[in-house]
């Protein structure tokens, strides 16, 4: 299984970031997104970022937070 990595900086979630994320998911099922210090170091903000990513990507994705890293996984079928 191929795991890709990206970084989320002070600009936050932009349209280009989402498009880049979708392109990366064409070749892999798992993405690790490192939230940099310039973005936030607040646990509550990281949860909001995770929820926003899942909202913009759709129902075929799930996410998990480990430290300051968000792990996104793409599934074949939509999750509830």
C-alpha cells in the first residue's frame, strides 16, 4: 500500500490544496497530512481541519488524527 505525504501550512485549506489532494488519491489510498506549526498547534483546530477536509472530499473518505498528523483513507464504497 502506497502512502503519500503532504503538508498543511499557514494558508490552510485552499482550493489548490483540495485539488492536489484529489490528484494524489488517484494513485494511493492513504494520505498523511502534517499540520505545520504555522497553521496551528491547537487540537481543536486540527479537528476542525479534519472535518472540513472530509466535508470537501466526500463520503468515500475517513480520517484519523495522530498528534499533529491527519491520516486520510479513501474507500471504494461510501462510509456513513
